[in-house]
């Protein structure tokens, strides 16, 4: 932990093992979070999540971590405003028995500038209906970013707002919420330019009352775009109307900043403070993820961190979490594939690829992978690629082939297995005649992989030879998992919608079986980006985390250059729209593994393994399990289709199609010893 000595007040971040809680992974600026009806609601500036435009975005959560955008809180525009619906704030007024929304918008009279309006609703999600007349109209950006607080001492309501290059201001509200109190006047709280570095412009005010002080949070000075330069600052007062003392006037470093850009985020700011059901306080704010900023994408997503008051001032707390580390040890070969067929003829130099494992019982494992035992379905009527199943009875140290699955006249690939409650094993794969027939068959074995019978087909897409090509419309890479209610689910990549309107080059699809794989339900879309048809999410893998939620990882090729993205779901069935969150340090064909201690391991074709100890909020790069003789950009086939498994409490294995001298690939396992950082 990095220690900072502050002689007047202590306001420092806990650096080691710092977590960032990115909780809404689409553009969700200027968030206000409130508790209502036993849930949490978040409101944000206008944006277009999942291809829809909302004037005021609203999202809901049961736990401050898993959020779902549920619609537009202000579906009908006010008569006085026409665009730029910014910075909403919502509170419940017990006297009115209404939820009250305050927001700013551009006036119809464009010369008048911005205005602050008020709207009412019976429910926290809305719909809110505007009162018909704005509270404030001011030139430029003087009437923006309203926040209304009920003073816990007097019971009166006050609005704080502003301000562009003008001061932040406060004024008492009339109980009706549609006007200011008679005889009241606005008072300046914080002058623009008062704080060095970020104070040129001040905005995004929020007041939180704690232990006798009113804490005024505010942000400056450029929220957005390529020149974003933004941070959260704080001042305090014993009186809600001030005067307020800025932190920078008493702190040893002369700075009022409590939250600013770091390695993983750019321009954090415009915060709200929320107290959870356990009495803990959290700061919700927007920021631009650093990797998105580097790619010139400037959407502001919502983060939440813990906040505590220490020595009279707020501290943003990113708690230290022990991080798993992996020390890679020995490796074994599972299969080298086939060099000759049964007649002794030389075969194409394919070897073995796309390995997946399944634990049957303690020490006993199955491996399924792709081999070529003939000359390919176009040159040999017996078929093309096949699936081979091997068994290990000594925790993966040695392997012996025990079974095969063939689909004559077709390529069979992309195996993945799961064990049913009755002990039977299911295997899903991809069966292809390119540009004419795509199937996702399910096979079942009751003798631990020695023999297999076709059970069902998850999905198909077939046509006359060449009819499905240019663009192709295939289905690929099935992955089984169980839902919380015990039903069997599968995810896979689908190009079936490429010729539809709207068109999607590829999506992640999901189906559910009520009878353990005999039949399959309707297609559910898991990952796609409306309005961006060239994005190609594919190769999904799902695992259930220790907190009970599910994480799905997948590559997104096309404009995203096969970067790895992920989403989480509370039940494994409902997933937020969009592409999700980009994982650092990874590229192409991901695999996720939830360890028994709650940590997550993520791997990809890049050959890199990263670990997260905070359910995916941050990732730490591990030593490379395999050496790459040349850079990935020069040869991306050096470590293909990796998968990972935990063999015991202290051992993991990464299974890889490892490129070999002379061409082709071998299936290899590299074992790793699990420890905590500093313990190995």
C-alpha cells in the first residue's frame, strides 16, 4: 500500500489492489442514484443505449452492482425544451406523494440558453410529466445540473445548480417543487476558477449531509471528448447555504480533488452519493474507460466506489483485494493427432485442435478435441474433421483415446461437454458443409465417453451449395452451462441474421432446454450492437462466479479487432443489450474460469492469462504459460482455442492447441500452481 503523509487532513486513496466498479457499460452520463421501493434507480443524461434514444435514461438494480436500463423516464418532451436533456436528479416528496424529476434542457427559444425543468411521476421509473414551465432560464450553461436536497435539519428543500463558468448556486424551493420559495434569493457557493487544475469551470453539484457537515461535491472542468479533463472536488460547511470551505484550502497538497483520472479511467466526475441498505455510502459517477479513450470512443459509463468520511472529509475507498497469481510448472501432451490414415496414406498436417475438458470424478477427466483421420470431406466420402475423446485417470497427467464421433461427409468441430445430474455426458459441436449446411448437434454418452448417440440439434442453417455464402450464414462454437434453476442452456455464435433488416454480421445466441438437451427453446440474443452490423461477437464461454452471478466472455471481431468483451447476468438468462465491457490484455477466442476461491482467470489466443479478484472489475496479467517465438501479430496460430480448468484447490491447467515445428498443432496442458500475490 502506498502511504501518503498529509499533515493537515488525510485525504488519500487506497491504491494497492484497487477496484473499479463499472456497473453500467454503456453511455450513461451524469448519474443520479436513489433508493426507492426496495430497489435502486439510476438516472442519466440523454443517450442511445442499444440503438434507442432516451431523453432521460433510467436503470434499476437490486444490489448497486447489476443494473438494467429499463427505458426513458421522460418519454414526452416538455413544451419549452427540445434537446440536450441533461443531468437528471430525482427525489421522493412525501407531502406531494410524488417522485420529482429535475433536469436541464435546451429551450425552444435558442437565444435564451439552457433551462431547468421539473416533472412528476407516481413511480420511480416514471413516466415523468413536465410541469409545463421551467424553473430557471439562463444564458449559455448557467442553468444546468440541478440537484435538490431536503435539509435534514430544517426540513426545507434547496436546489443547487450551475454553472458553466459561473458560480455554483443554491436557493430554497417552494414546497410545490414548481417554484422557488417566496422571498428567497440564490446564493453563490463555489466560484469558477477557485481550484487549480480542474476549477476553470465548475458543475455537477451534489450535497451530502454527514455528522454535522454539508459536503458539496462538484466537478470540473471539461467532461467530454478528446480533451476530457475532469475530476470530482469537495467543499464543506456547517450551514447548507454556506459559506463552504474547499478541501484545497486545508489539505497539504492544496487540492480539492478526491477523484481523478487514473490508469483505467479518464475524466471521472458528475457524481451522486447513495446510502445502501446497510448504511454504507457509495459514490456513483461517470468516466471514460481508458482503453475506449485510446480508441477515440468517448462514451461515459457509470462506476460506483465506496466512500467514507475520515477526519472530517470524504475518501474514495477502493478496497484492497488479495490477488491470485499463477506459477506455471510442467506440461503434458494430450494428442498429436494423425499423420496417416488406417491404410497408411499420408494425411494433411492438421494434428489436433480445439480442446475442451470435463471432470467425471476426482482424478478422472475426459478431453474432447478435433482431429483429421482422412483427407477431408471434399476428398473422402467418409468425412472430414472428427471429434476424438480421450480419458485421464491421474488428474490429467497422461491420456488415452477412448472414443470418436464422426459425421460422414461433414467437418465436425468445436466440441464442448457437460455432465448431467444422472451421470450421462452431453457433447455439443459444430457440423459443417461449408457454404451449404451448418448444424449444432448434441451427442450423449452413458459410458463416460466411449460411445455416443445423436440426441438433438440445437440449431441449423442449410441451403443449396453456395446459397449461404457471400456473406456466409453459419452457426458455431456451442457452449453448455446450467442455469440456477437447473435447466440446461447453450450459447453459440450465429450469422443467421446477416441478411435480415436490420442486419447483424454475427451475434451471440442462447437457447434453453427443459429436458436436458432433447429439445431446445427459442433463440435469445445475448450480445449484439444495434446500428453496428459489422461487429461480430463470437466464441462465447460462460462460467458462474462465486457471488452466484454468471459471466459470459466472447471475442468481438470486425471493427473491434477481435477484442475480448464480457457481460454478467444474475440468472444466466437475461443479459444487458450491447457488446458489454472490453477486457484488457486479451484478443481472440477467450475462455473464462471461476476458481473455487472466487477469482476469475481469463485466457485467449493471445497466449496471455489475466486474473480478476473482484468479479471482473479489474484484471492483472499473469506470466505467459507458453512462449511465443514470434509476436502474435506475426503469427496468431501459436496458441489456439485455449481452455482452463481447476484440478484441485492449488492447481489449474490451461489446455492449448500448440503449434508445432513442421506444421499442425498438438493438444497440450500446462499446469499452474495457484497462490496469492507475494506467496509464490
